[in-house]
C-alpha cells in the first residue's frame, strides 16, 4: 500500500501561523513525545499542532523519546508498537520530514552519552524539586527508578545536543526547560559558550488542556477514566459521547473566566480546533445553552481530527514507510548531535574526543 506522502495538502493542517513572531525565523526548535499510552487532543493542541506550524519558521528536530519511556515498568512489545504509533501521529498531523527532522531518540546514542556528562554537572537538590517526579513517584519515591528521578537531565541532553533556541512544550514541561537552561548556563560558565541556552515556547492558549471530567487537572493519557480525554484516534461517536458527558460549571453562561474552569476549558478546545478566537465564540453562543455548544464543539473536533485519522490509518498500514522516515531522520540528526558531543567531550577532557 502506498503510504501518505507529505506534500501541499500537508500544509492545510497548519493552524494560524501568524501567531508566531518574525524573530523565530531561522531558529532551531526541538521537542519530543514519549511513546507511552494514548495521544490525546491535549498533546495535539499543546504540542504537535505547534510543531507543525513552527516548521514554516524554524529548523526543527522532533523526536520519539523512547529512552524516557523505559523509566517505569513497560511492555517491550507495546513500546515498539507505540514508537511507530507516535511517529505516525507526527506525520498524520502534518509534520513534513522534508522540512523537519523526525527520529527515534535511542537511534542517536549521543543522547545517552551527553546525559551522563550532564549528570556530572547537575545537582541532586534541583532534581529533587522536579514536580513531575513527585507526581509520578507519589508516595513510592524510595522504590522509584533512578531513571525516573534523573530523566530531566536526559531531557536536557535531548535539547542541548541540537543547540535548540526554542523548545515548544506544554506548561507542565516548563520546569524541565528551566532546568535545562540552568545546566547549560552552569556548563558554559565553566567551559565557555558550548551550549545554546534555550527558551521554552509556550502558546498563550492551549498550553494546558484540562480533563473533560475534571477541569482542575490537566488532560492525561494516564487518567483512570477514558472520559478524561479525547484520543486522536477516537471514532466520531466516541468523541461526541465524551464531549456530551464533559462536566460544566453552574449556570448556563458560555464565558471564559477563572470562575468557570470547565466551560473555559471547552472554549479553549473549540477555539484551537476551529481557529476562532474565544471572544467570537462567546458572542456566537450568547443566550444559548451548554447542550448546543457541546453538540457544535463535538462536530468541530470530529471534523478537525478526520483527516488526521485518515492519514494515521494509511500510515499504520505501511510501517516500512514510517521506519524509513525515522531512519533518514536519525541519519540527519547524528552529525549534529556528534558535533555537539565532541565539543563537550573536548572541553571536559575526555579521551574519547580524540578517538579516530
């Protein structure tokens, strides 16, 4: 079967590029997604959608970060399947491998090598303060893996290897980018300007999509209830059912504000999925109830996801195509990663920098 090939129709999936400032042109962007579990519309709106739009402006490196996925117990066969699934989501959403470099983290061994060197320039105290470690380990910190504790340093290596200027992330990853900046500045202070100090790029809307069943918490692929999220591969009837069951606030006014977290979350989803600003939506639904709003929102989500789902199914039917894209991406990423790692090894005095 002939797989979907990115082309002109690919750019039709690109959302409102005008929101990106001109100074991003020519910059290097890096980001990655773990191949663990479901990719939901929160991941799409907060991350993947921006990767696609940014490729019009930046030189992008986008990674399936499989080394991060083994920090907790996992099924190896599921992991292999999830790696391809995430790569297919990238491609189906509109990432063009001719304009961006798409690859699998473990296929570029410099990530792990640099992570060890950065470990020696990172502090136990700053890692202990990482919110996501506390959230994931919970009360079981004593039995959590060292990898789970340490994975922000691997994330720093991912970013710094490519001398990234910006890191498009959701709000929940901002702390990790700040740690990356601290490590880079610390290293540069000792050894000179080896690393570019990156900036997080967090969109003003959609950076933290909330759960449909609980707007006080972010939408999460690890949520206990499937009604928390809409998967990018959910069929239309499931999408409609989940949105119809989404919690709402007291009253019936469709308005964005801190006192209406549930409807604000739905408005943000609607705004980003339809590329319509929130004030326009508030005006459109003035005097109308939640039922009509939810019904319209469901159709907007269904239609926005339809071409992505069609492309995803096409790609899934031809794994050799995606495997080839990932191989080509790793081959393009390796020389860039090697150049940075060689410079780092030279500065810290490792003999490996002088090997033939």
